[in-house]
């Protein structure tokens, strides 16, 4: 872990590493237990493995969704490899192809404030001046001369590393491109 990280960032990194390790150990224990059970009971067929994969696939899916980013990309890749991946994993992880759940809106607001600084100082979800969460204060222009008045909390679209929200830009410097 880098020494230049803020303690809260270091804690988040360590938490994610522990989460990944716990998920991996849990999945490995279930699959190893299945192999031992099959060998000791001399079970034939794939039924016991179908059951083990059916239990571990949702666990892996929910872990990937909570980790987001590159983990979702990894899950998408795994789900596309039906030639080497158990069917239960393909079924579960294929949801990552076009049904990625949205991030929490509080995380979106935090990212906007971090990326835009002053431009998001009056970020709110309400009606803007005169009411809503921005307290009725007039928004100030930030870098690039833009200020955001309102961001709708429900994402229009969500993908593995980004999501799109409708937002209202209050003012922009002449000639500034707003996408």
C-alpha cells in the first residue's frame, strides 16, 4: 500500500483486500468441500457440482457488484467464456453484461464534489434557488465557469466503470462545451 495515501483511503484499500480474500476463501472452501464430499461418498454425476456452483455463483456475483470497476469487467469476461466456465457462473455473471446495478447516489455526489470542487459546492437534488437541498443559495461558478444546480439521483444508464445522471448546469462561461 502506498505511503502517500490518506489514512481513510488506506483503510478502504485494506477493507477491499480483506473482502476479496474472504470471498475467495469462502468459495474455495465450498468447492474443496464439494470435492471431498464427492470422493468420500463416491458420488457420480455432476449434481453435487451443480449444487456447489449454484451456491457460489450468487456469492461471487454479489461480491463483484459491491467491488465494482475492474471486478465487473472481470465478471463480464468470465461470463463470456461458456467453454471453460460452469453454466451456473455464466448465468449469474452474465447479468453483468447489461444489468449492472447503479452506485449509491451518495457516492455519486462525493465523486462530483471531489472532481469538480467548487462547481459542486451547491450540489443538490432539489429544485435549486428558493428550495431544495442547496438551501436556496445561488450556485457559484467553479473551474471552467460551471456550477451544477441539480443532479437527478436515478441513473439514466449504468455500466461497469461509469453511470450517467441527468444534471442541470446553471451557468457556463461563453464558449465552454457542456456534454
